[in-house]
């Protein structure tokens, strides 16, 4: 039977499945990369050209942009069911706070966004409610600390949403809607391009919120914005990264044209280049500058698209069976993919997606709550030049900041264990894997391990190792295996 599949299905099967742990959060970040290709912010040439920010703990280290994009299409289909409780605007935190990956009591800490009286007129638009393309979007609650901003949002359509591919997440059915938008913070000065338009990549976002359907025309969700990451200045880092790239090219004795060469030799050069740059770029993080976040500021959100995945997407029929595709060489597979019509390669496209396109612009006041944040400054590295700068605990998350000395190997992966020795989960919608959901875990003690990436993926990970460690003998505990293989290990007490 012929196979119908996405343009990168082959990459999914041959690379990601065997090499990468794929947390749900990857889907949103991957689609962001796809959108940036479409708009020309980055070029879909090869992994070597896509590195405006450090790889850190993300899937970008697993082989570049192509792998990240591939992960974006791994979505589990399920039948839609609607929430039993129908919240009014202002109660979305109450409905979802126990079911999202960043579990916690938001209702007692959040601020309700109320329309000023002067704007309460008979109009579809207000300060926090905007209508366009038959879609009304309302932001209703907000909570923020120095690390993260959490916003509740309701999307109401004049007509029922088309049947959507559903994801089962944390005891809820999530339609997996994605948002294409621009975000700006009033305290950040953004860079401009040659033509004068704002070009800073921190502005652009493509996010899959965590939410659920209230009814067939109403979607409630929580947006999680990584404030700490958004407030970083990568200007000097990117300059130093270009210098590093040229040094590696000189060492190998090739040019960027050799890497871009779509031949087997070109792919060999690309892999060597990516491996060598990845192994050294960790120490460049010292060039990333953190902007000071004020107590109060304005967050501007300019939403452009709401995108859904059809319940029954139509993928391009290659004419080959999955088995035949699986057994193809890379060159054979590329030749097959070259025949795919361009309309199937767009995102969104009419075969797989439905979407709403318009202008929904919001200015949202943010007040930082520092009362529940605990920061442990560590500032140490081991003999291998790998270590931790700090660990930050908020009511909902644990954020780990790493350190590298010059020359240290950054091809690594991070794991954190709770006081029972069980793996702390990653945040589904976070852009990196140094953010952990603490939920109802005991984090009085946390063990942080930095491990060799390849060894972790090939030997150390495994669902059977992640949980129930408190009941295992010492020799079977996951921590015993991690202790024996960690490049760096630190025990933290809160």
C-alpha cells in the first residue's frame, strides 16, 4: 500500500525515533522554525546555517533544523471530548491549572484583566478582547515571575471549529491549536534590519498553548512565555559564533559551499562541522547578556494566525510503501521527496490544516511577583569545565542555568531527579529542556546530572528507569547509573 506522509517522515523514522527523547514541547518550537523558514528569517538549507541561539539542551543538537521540524509532525490522534466544566472568562486558570504540565495554584496569585470602563461600549473590540476573521480572542488572567509569564486566553469562533486532530495530555483532550505571533517587551530595545524594520528574532513566536475545548466553538488555554529567555541579548554571542564557525571550517579545510553541497560528501562535511561546532559552543554562553527585568512593564502581543490540524489530514502519496521508504538510502529518499508538490510543503496548508488569519493586537500590563522565587547561586565548574551557574525555583517550575569553561564539551543532556530519585518532567511547551515541572513532587532535594548526549540517548534513558526509584534496591536505582556516567552531578537542597 502506498505511503502518504509528511516531507520529513523519513527523517523522523531514521533519526529522531532512535536518537531523541521527544517531549511534547518540541512541537511548538519546531513549527516556529517552520514559520521562520517561510517568512525568510532563516533559510532551509542545512543545519549549519540555523544557529542564532545556543543549542543548549534542545533537540537542535540532535541534527539541526530538519530534525526539529520533523518532530513537529509527531502528533497523536484521538477523538475529541469537551470539558465538563464551562468556565466564564476569568476562571480559565481554575479549569486548567491542575491539568497543564506547569501544574500549580494560579487562581490565588493571578490578576484578572478587566476592561477599563471607558472601553465598555457596544463594540467587539476592547483592550483585552479583539475580533477578526470571525474569531474573538480574549486574554483574561495573568501571573508572572522573573522567569515566566502565564496568560489565560479564550478563543471563540462564530462558527464551530472544524474537526481537529486531538492530543491526550494530562487528563484532557487538547486540539493542539498553534499561534503565530509577534511579542515585544516595553523594556527591551529591539534590533532593526537594513530596511529599518524590526528584525530581532526574539520577537517572533510560534507556540502551541496548553488548553482544551469548552464547546465546539470555544477554546480555553494558557500561554507560557519564557521571560528569562526573551530578555536575553544574543548580539555578541552571534558574532562569536560566526568566528567559531569559520575556525571550524578552516580546521576541516572546507568552505560553507562544501557544506551546502547536496551530495554524500557534502553531508559528511555537514555532520563533521555540526559536531565540532556543537562540542565547543557551550563556552560562548558567557557572551549572552541578560537584560534587567523591571517590576512592571507592558507585553505587546500581535497575533497573526490560529492554526489547527485537521482530524483527517491528507498527506502527499509518494507511491511507495512505508517499508520501501524505510529501506531507501538518503539519496534515493531525497529524489522521491523532490517530486513532492510545493503546496504540500507549506505550513499551514489546505491538506493538513485549517486556520484563521487576522490582526489581534494586545498590550498587557505585567507585574512581577518575586515573593515565591528562590534562587540558588552555584557558580562552579568541575575539572571538565562543566557546571552550574544557578538553579531557580518558582511556584511551578525549576529552571537550571549551566556554565561552561572555554574548551569544554557542550554535547550534553540534562536530567533532574526529585527527592525520591524519580525523573522531573520537562515543561511541555518550553523551548528547552532545562525547565522542569515540579508539580506535586518532593523537591526538598534535587539531583542534577549533565550527561554525554549520545550516551544518554543510546544507553541511559528508558521509561522503566524514570519512576518508582524509592522502592528499588540501590544497585537498580536510576541514580546509581547516572552517578557512574555523569559528566557533572550536583545535589541541591531547598
